[in-house]
């Protein structure tokens, strides 16, 4: 009985780890899609690629762009900030 429990626990743990990696990859793809579709409407992405901001800086920058007319939804905002922070923070 203990072995069966240990095997099931290990399988569940592996599944949770796999799903976590899958969701993380999906988040990266979604963040990149939002960046490409929303941010490049008004300016080249070179501005983004050359910026070096921490999470707080990206949050401020995205909010500023939204106030200036960027069409980023409230649901997309944290996905975009996560992506920018992970990809373009020093």
C-alpha cells in the first residue's frame, strides 16, 4: 500500500511540474503576442528591447502606455508585465 501511494504521489508531483512548465511557456507566448500586437502599433519594439526596467518600472511603463492609448486589456496587463520583466529586466 505504501508503494502504491508513493508511486501515485510521484506521478501527481510530476504532472504538476509538467503543467507548471506548460503554463509558464504559454504565458511567455501570450506575453510576446501582446507585445507584438499592442505595442508595435505606435512605436517600434526597439524601444522595448533597449529598455532596462525592473518589475516596478515595467508596471509604470505599461500603465503609462495604456493612458496614452495602448489597447491592453486589464487581463493582458499582468501577462505583458510578467513577460517584459522576465525578458527585459537587468
